[in-house]
C-alpha cells in the first residue's frame, strides 16, 4: 500500500501497519518488542525517611526508527516512567558492560 508521507521502506523488523492518517509523531518503524519480567527496588521518601521495597514489573525491550532516518533506537521501559532510549552503539556498550558485571571472571 502506498503511504504518501512514508519516506523510507519498512525495515524487515517493522510490525506497524502504517496508515495515511498516522499522526506525524507516530510515523516510525517499530518491532514487536519483548516483555522482560524484572524486580525493581523502589525508594519512597517521607520527610527525611526513606523506605525501600521491591516491585515486580514488566519492561519492554524494543527498537524503533523514525521514518526517513537511518538511526535505530533501542528502548527499555514501561508506561510507568521507566524509560531509556539508546543508540545502537550505546546499547551494545551497556550489554557488554552488564555481561562483565554479571560474570566478572569468565572462563
């Protein structure tokens, strides 16, 4: 289907059904994303007192690219204020460093 505003073809990972009436802010290619169950430590403050508790969450890991641009962004976040959008080189550095932290003495 021809979309007049679309400047670049969908990458092979794009799962969005683009439409002529898409809002300009929504004109992007996105993958299906992957939900990751995580446990977050959350701090609440009351006056000068902090309390910590654990919260079960589901974060979404996915990639997206604004139509017409060549840079792909990697998203990790949810709808509750947790969000990171990283360039590919930054996402790779984070993944490499996380692997080193989790397994500091690989054999």
